[in-house]
């Protein structure tokens, strides 16, 4: 296990193919500012080992919040140009989480509001506690979501609920259970079982073929922007390519021989 301590706002740990990134600002409910975004970018692109890492876990320090939103005090003096740069930086990070070959998992307890909800939505999986609260309250500040909330939320929960959330602000938040029912989160569990559920998900992914998981993520993500015909063609081509790799041969042979595969 390798722990990195060279960040002001983050804690990062490399452990057995899992890169754990903790936003460590519990005094501000892990609010996002330029320093956090810059350090997250550095962590993902320079600290994480892309060859050895199969899973990236995002979490917030403390029990009250995953990320309660952007640091409002830090935005007080922004002009339009600075605000645009801030939004673009957040969008670059969230897009990276979607397109990296590693599986990205948001562990959400407490508040996931504004930028926190947007950060979680960019992850492949969201494992949430029942006490979690998801929302996009930016309109209460006279602004709008800037890290992808107006775009990803509707794709996750449907247009009516997304409009309710982004236009009603604090007046429409989702509990962990409601977020699961609407398709925003992958799994929801009792608060005291969140860590155990996350561990179970991690173990199941690590048991699967690394290249197969990466390809499955890519194809499933691409399905949102492709016609069914184009997507099916891409899937068939990728399926065929699997059989040119040792990973598939080992996985199939292990099944026939009734043993665990060695990926």
C-alpha cells in the first residue's frame, strides 16, 4: 500500500490495483475549489499508475458529506472569464472520469450537492448510503450547474426530475433510496454497510478480466452517443478482438476446468 502525502486537499492511496482518492476538506464539507480540482487532476494523471490501477474510488472525508458543492467563498470574486475557466476545469475532470479505462466509483455518504453531484455522476458507479442527499442547488445562488449537471442529470434520471432538481434547487433533493429508484446511483445500502458494499463491488471487478472490463466500460459509455446499429457493430468487433488476447483464453479455459482464472 502506497500513501501519498504531497497534496493540500487530498489523500491518495494505491493498494492492489485500487487507487483511492479522498477529498480531505471535512471542515468545508469537502467543497470543491481550484486547488481541489487541480490536485485531483494531478492525482489522476501523474500519481495514479495507469498500468497497475484498475479501479479509482472517489470519496469525501468525514461522515457528513461526499462533496457539498463548489466552494462558494472562492467564487465570490470570479468574473465571467474566471467562471468559464472554472467550469471548463471541472468539466475536463469529469470527462476524464468517464473516459479513463479504469472503473471509477463514487462512494457517497451525506451531501452530494452541486459539483459533488456532478462529480459523482461522472463516475461509472455510485455506491450510496440511504442518508445520502443528491441535489443541484446552484439556482439558489443565481447561477447554474457548471460541471455537467444540466447535461448528465437528465440522461440519468429523465427530463422531468432533472428539470425539477436544477430549477427548484434546494427544493428538490433526492435521498439515497430515491436516487437508486430513478437510476442515479448503482447501489444503495444502510449507512453502516456502505464500506462493506463498496468492498464487495471492488472485489467483483478485480476478479474479472482487466481488458474485458475496460472494453465493456467503453462500449457501454459510447452507447449513449451512437445509433443502435453502430453500437452493435462496435460491440461485435470488440467481442471478436477479445478472442485474440490471452485474457479470453485463460478465462474460458478456467471456466471449463472449474478453477479461478489468473488474469
